């Protein structure tokens, strides 16, 4: 039972880390798209 709980804790930690990594990557890449549509060429 202890081994099962340890495996569950490790998998949960990995899932949280993967989620945070994906969110960080999306947040890092998002401003590029905002700049394209919100830039100087938007009025044309």
C-alpha cells in the first residue's frame, strides 16, 4: 500500500509539473499573437 501511495504521489507531481510547464509555454508564446493583431497594421 505504501508503494502504491508513493507511485500515486510521483505521478501526481509529474502531472502538476507538466501542466505548469504547458501553461508557462502558452503564456510565453501568447503575446506574439496579440502583437500581430493589435499592432499598427490592425487599422488597415
